[in-house]
């Protein structure tokens, strides 16, 4: 069963309903597949991830996740379906005064009772698991640090450590490298791909760094102006296609590794990420 099936999907902007953010999207994404979303700023990458995480309701077309139409389900059933998804926004919504260990363990809140969740605020329920997740992103030494004392790149990796503790079967990651240097970027993508493969989870990652997308992901989906420009195996993506995709952005050149252009929908990603991560 595919993780996602989208047919002629149209999604409208929350703040400007008359303008489609995505239009005529046709995608089938199989369980366990790993793909990268690329495209210029404003292409619709964050909106597509928000739609896949059930944070946006499509305006038109057909949308199925794990074989079900989420918006035809009741609220309780849709909540159970959403628990199979994990959205990691570019700027993770981490409470600034919280300790890192507590922020990472928040990934397990959907599995815990209210009492266990409250108890973990005072005495972390499984600090060893949090440390192991952080260590995979070279962040184990920050286990008991406060979130507001982390750098931007450390906060990004802290948010991704949550993903490792989530039981989700679809991992949706928005611009995870924007604050990372090239070495950490390679480590981050390798860790995400290894984790997805180990649990047979679907991994969909939006990236501005085109060469890293081509190096790490077997399938490339390119968006421009809210539509799919191309959807191809990486071997079939040519330099000419990339140049045409980014024509008019940053003097016509796609971003390089480690350049990290901030996403225009970052504030929306933070808002949507709260529900997906907690």
C-alpha cells in the first residue's frame, strides 16, 4: 500500500485563499521510499509537507494517506492516522526554557498517558534514549542543556533527534540543513536515511542544496510555482533541468551545500510543527 496517493490536488494559501499554493499535484509515494523535494523559494515545498502531515486540508482533488482519505474520517480516526506521521519543520518549536532531554522525549507524548507525560517534565522518563538520539547528530553533550542556549544548528539537530524517537511511518523533513556546515549536513542526511531504512519508513525531505539531494536521494521531485516541474530518478535529472528550475532565483544558480537559504514559510512551519512533533 502506498504511503501517499495525490491526484489533481489543489491546496490554497491560508492567508490568501484565492491563490493556489499547490495545483494539479499528482504523486504516488510508496512505503519505505526516500525522495527529495527541490525547487526555488515559494515553490510550495513547505505547503506540500504540511499537506502530507494533515495540517492543510486540500481544496480540490484526491488525497490518501496509508490508503485512507484523512478528511473523510472522524476527528479521532484522523488523529490516529496523524500519529503515523512526523513533521520536522525547519525551525523546530522547542520551548526555550526546557531542557534538551525533555524536548527530545516529547516525541513520545502521543504514546504516553497524561500522568506519565507530566512526570517526565520533572524526571525524564528515558534519558538514555534521548542521549542516543542526540548522539547520532553529534549532540549528546547537550542532553541537559537548556534549549535557549543552543545555536541555530543545534536546535535543528535537537528537533531531528525527536524524529528518531517517534514511531512514525512517514518522516517529513523541511530544510534540515539550513544552519549546518557541510560535514554536519552529510551526517544529518545519512542519519535520516539510515533511520528511515531501518524502520521501513517513508522519508520525504525538502532541500535547497541540490547536489546533496542528488547525492543522497534516489527520487527527485521538483516544484515550481506550486506545480510539479519534474518527478524523476536522480540519474535522469540533468544540469539543464536544474538550471531551468532555478531560473531567476539567486542569479540563476541553485544554492550550494551549507548555504542554507531560510524558507519563506518558516513561521508557518513552526506553527504546523507543534502538532506534528508533540
